[in-house]
């Protein structure tokens, strides 16, 4: 069973401890928090600790443990999405340009820590992957489709990855602490899995600077999906939908629907360009390197991890 982790997503959440520093003033909160969370995801249930992912899997009849952990990272702008839509994620750079000097330094510190995590994780027996021009979502989606008989759990709060859910790929929401599966998808997400991307295409994604159909928000999109199913069936019901000024916008903005499909649907990414890279990375044999791990913990002054070094690192020793 594979644990697939959105590294940037995890590090951003871990950076809440941004004021954790070494005695020399180096910020290490994102590194410390990320490592602690990773360890908790693969740590076996004990009297004083419950692995909530394993507990949730057990409820649907799966009692395996993770034998492989893969962390993926964003690495630059998404080339194929920028080619389709030059303004993709364009608002993020503008926002960073308006950062205060303190915010700019915090951002640089976070980027540095993510780079260090990417370089360090193989020393713990964890595969860490990134590829120029690709996002973590894309890498995780493709990785989940390799070895079809292997169960995958993807850890992320990113809604894009919900489209990866199927009979053998589940999403663990670390903020809600719930496992999203094909069996509870409608209950947890609010739309059937079959029509999830139709719903997303209609509403767009403001966090990525992707506009949806004007006037159609979350509630309206869910209502349309509940009544008509997917977008093709909505288009077949033109007469009924044209009666409303709001739903008429669908037919006035078909170009947005086509663009959003190309940008947002992970099944449409140029998989052949990245799959060989991921297979090559996952074929590498990596094991925990005690010398390097101890040196790293000493340098980052992670005293609690060093005090119980064998106990803390034990879950990583079971990875293959």
C-alpha cells in the first residue's frame, strides 16, 4: 500500500510553526512539522497513539500498512497549463510582489525548507519527486495510476486531487481527518464522483486564477449536477436552461468550459511526458541512512527526535 503526499500542501500547513528556529536563528518549523506529520501517517496504532488513517481504512475492510511513501513537490509553473491559459495562477506572483519585507523573507525561508526536505527525505526511505514544469497534483495522480493492484492513499487538502478517487485510490483530508472514498464521496463532497469534474469546471478555481461560468457558484453548480448530471446533459437541455438568466451563461461561455476541462482535468494531462520519470524514480531502492538522518537532526537541533531516535525512526524502517 502506498502513501502519496502533496509535499507543498503539507509544508505550508506545517509552517504554522514558522517561529521555530535553531539557536542560530534559522527557521526550521516547516521541516520539523512536515517530518512529524509524515511519521504520524505511517506510525502503527499504539495504546497512546491511534493512526487515524489506518483506523479509517479498517472501517472499509483494509488492514494493510504503508510499505512505500512518495512525497511530490511543485517545481515551477505548469508548462502545459500556461500554454493553454497564460494567466493560470497569475494572481499569486502579484500577491507576493506586495509582500512586506518580513513576508518575503518568510516565503524564502519556506521555499528553502521545502528544497531541504526534498533532498533529505530519501535518507528516511521516503521517495521524493519533483520535475521542472510540473505540479505535485500531476505527479501524484500519475503515481497513483502506476501498479494498478496497489492501494493508494493521497494526503492533501487540494480539491483537484479528489478526482483521483476510485476503488483503489482514496484521499485523506488532514484538516478534517477523514478518508474520502467512492463509497462516501457524495456525502463528503456534495456531488457524485461521476460528475465531480463537471461541477469543478462550472465553478472554476479562484485559488489558481481560473474563472468559472459567471454567476454560477457552488450552490448553483451542485444543483445543476443533481438535476442534470454532467455538462453534456446540461447542453442537451438548452431550452430549459436558457429560460434563466443565470444558467443561460453556460451557453454564452462554452469556451470557458472547454478551457477549464483542459486545465483542470488530471486525466487529460500529457501523462506520457512524465510517467517514465516517475517510474524511474520509484524503481530506485532507498533505505533509511542513519548517519545522514542523525547528522540532519543534529544540524536542525531536533532534540526530541534525537532523544528517541530508534523509536521515532522505526516506522520508516519498515518502508521498501
